[in-house]
């Protein structure tokens, strides 16, 4: 039996994988008995930030990671592929239907027992995976802190606002994906130079919500817009408000563009891309309604700031997500030092695979470094004094033997990774999958 703490992306993925290997799982989830500051439901694998899983192209690092997960019968990828919403060349999902799919599969698996209670202690005699996500409860956070004597186990993350579709003026906003890649899937709100500068000055003067125990180590990939604005007047225009590739024939080239991404199947909700923030709610409303096309915006969910917890993994974990001090204790998900939805789920599969190896064969068999999953495991376990959570990227992979141009190099990385994963699965033919 394996005990998994947390039914987020990593925990759900790990529970499903282990159960498919014939290993009983007790999956602990404190919601709905005890909620977090940002979760809205008791569903498993709830997406609390964006609804995007990013690129689907295997010549992109996260696209390659998705394909590796599919080869390992990923529940998260299955649920995402069943519940897509238009997002150009990216994979975005109806967040409610996605989490309902995951929840249904978990509850109906005969070898998974779901227990709704908070876990505050750890049994070192039982295989245990802590996949409590970035919002581990204070009690569990304190327990982890005492086990590993680390003073700083957290950074802060931010969530973008969601707008009601029927409050968006589509006479001003226009449908287009950047460079016309894939289906036109984003609503674009164009700003002139004057509109942008007014927006920027208002943002700079806006009030911030109080953040307790705030530390200036926010993850770059989820940087609040107000922090980006502090870096210069053009930072937003070269970041989430970049107008390049969003021009319209017959119209003046926009100086900046705010993009809205569909958030559900029925197109009733759109989230503001890259608009993570911890401004006060009145400040958010004032700022959002300055955006062309959003003057009457009905805000369904305001942006919020919340604590994201992660361990200093290189001091604690090996390349199997196993703790060096406690052989039966594993970490997975964002708490393990990976960053992003897909990366978190992938770490859950990887850690579960290693636990299954120990239970069935009394040994570990780390995934090859040439795979994106194996490279991520190596990253979180390699000594690094400046360790920070990391998204999947080709820089994590071992160099190629031959030189390639940029596009060909990405393709070569992907082919090599999938080839190594295929060989790994052939050598580990005991890994089984259960039809969805």
C-alpha cells in the first residue's frame, strides 16, 4: 500500500499510475473539509491559475513532456485531451470538466481509497508520497520544515482574473492567435500608445493587497504584472502585452495587446493571459475596465496572491524523487521543485514509477536523462546553491552529439527522448496500463 498526500495534478497522476500496477493506494485530500486560499471546489487536479497546458508541439520542451506522459498512460493528459478548448497551438482545457474527469477516474478505480482529511504527520514505515502541491497546509508545512531543517521553503505565486464573456465588447476585441498559428483562439484587446501609457501609469499607482510574510522570490514564469511594470515602461509590451504577430489587415498596428483565452467549453469565461496580480480588487476592476473592449467587464474571479511551497530539492531528493534521509518518503509536484501543471503531473508519474519499481523489484530504475522526465528529475536532485523551481526546457537535456540548427536541434532532442523512452519501456515491460 502507498499513501499519497494531496489529490492535485501530481497526486492524482501518481495514484492512478500505482493503482494500474496493482498497488493499493490511500489518497488523502483535505478539501472540502479544509480549503486553501485559492481552491474553489473539492474536485481533484483543480486548476487554480491558468487553464493552459502550454504548447502541444513535441519540438517544444513541454510538448515533448506531454508526449512522454502519454506514453506512460497519463491520466492528466487523458483528461486534458478529452476536454480541450481552442487555444491555437497550445493545449488549454475547460477547467471544470477537466478536473471532473480526473475525479471520476480516481473515485472509480478499485485500488484507490480516497480519504478526506488533513495529514499532519508522516509514517516512515509506509511508502508515502507528499504531493500536497504549492499550497500545503500549515501543519504539513511545519512538519516538512522540522524534518529537513530548512528555514525558507516557500515563494509566492499569482493567479490571473477571469472575465464573463458576455461583458466583452467584441466590436473592439478581435479573434486571432499570434502569427495565425493554429486556430484563431484568443480575443485580443488592442491598445494605442496613449491608451497603453495611461494603463501603465494607473497600474503603477494602484494599491496592492496585503501579503503576509512576503518574500521577493516570486517565480519568473508567473510574475505579477505590477512587478513587471516596476522593471520599466516597456516591460509589459515585451511580455504578456506583446503586440507582435497580432496585427490586423486594414487596422493601425497596435502598440500593445491584452489577450483573453477561453476558459470553458461554453465560452462563457475568459482569463486574461499573463495578468497574474495581487492588486486590491477595486484596483483590479479599475485597471481592467481601462482596457479597450473591457470597459463593462464583469469580473468572475479576481486575481489573488498565494503562497507556493517548495523544498530545496537538491539537498533532499535523489533522481527518483526519493528523500535521501527517509527511503520510503517521496515528493512530487510543485513542492518537489518542478514548476508548471504538466511538470507537476509528470513528476507524479515519475515518483510513482520509482515506488512501483521498489515494491515489485526491490530496486529503482530512473528514467533516462535524455528524456524530459528524466532530465527534470536530474535537475531537482543535482547540487545547486541557487536552486529555483524550473519549467521543462531543452537546456535540461544532455547535449546532442552532432550540431544542428535551432529547429532541427529541437526535433533531434524530441526524437532522441522518445527513442530512449521506448527502449526504457521495452526493458521494463512489467509496466501496465488500464484502459480509460
